[in-house]
C-alpha cells in the first residue's frame, strides 16, 4: 500500500492475501469481488451461536448437502431460539427414530436458491412447504420468527439469523 497525490494504491496481491478480494475485469473495467471461502456449515460453526443447529444438521445427515454447491438460503435459528422450544423437544428430535421429523423441520429452514433479504417475500423451502415473509413494525419475520441478522454470504449460499425455530 502506498499513497501518491492523495490516492491510496494497493497491489492486487495485497487485496487477495490480506482482504480476500479479487479483481474481476469486465469490458476493461475493474470490479472488486469478495472471495468467500467458508460454506454454510463452516460459517455456522465459526459463528459460535449455532451449536444446536449444527448438532441437529449432523443428526439429520444434512452436513454434506449444506456443504454442497448450492446456492442455498438458510434461516438459521440461534441456540437461544432452540432453547425457546418446550423442554425435551430438541433431545427428542435428535433421537435416531425421529430423524424424518428432524429433517422436515431443518429443511423447512432452507431454500434452494441464494436469496438476499431484498429478494425475499414468499419462499418455497426444501421440505416443499412455503414460508411467508412479512414486515411488522419495521422488523422482518419469517413464519413468526424475527429475522435478527441478514445476508451472511457464504461460499455456497446465504444465512439469515432467526430468533425462533419454525415448525412446518
């Protein structure tokens, strides 16, 4: 990085090595492109607030799917969201004999396209059901769950954080 005539100059190598940004040239014009290396599962693990979700995804056998090519949109309930379920619900769902129900619930949180918050109104989820998005009092909700954080872009999709577990 150096400064000349009041402008900052950064080498392409520095952009890639330090900030994970690549330059893409289109019609002679340079566009900056952020390179995202973590997929949805790795991003959720690294965030630290989705331990229950990650455990459930493993129990449901969906890790390979959510590490797959995508794009996906995941409405990811936090650990606190799972804690709001009636006592024993999570433990019961994690039992091998309840795998089908767990898969149905988890796939109700996943859409088969990469949708940013500005793209979302009504979404067909992986389990075949539709989830409704609504705005109330300046807040966005999906099937009653408050969307607390949006547009966490991963290498294979997008995560939106919600404060409740949605039930199909």
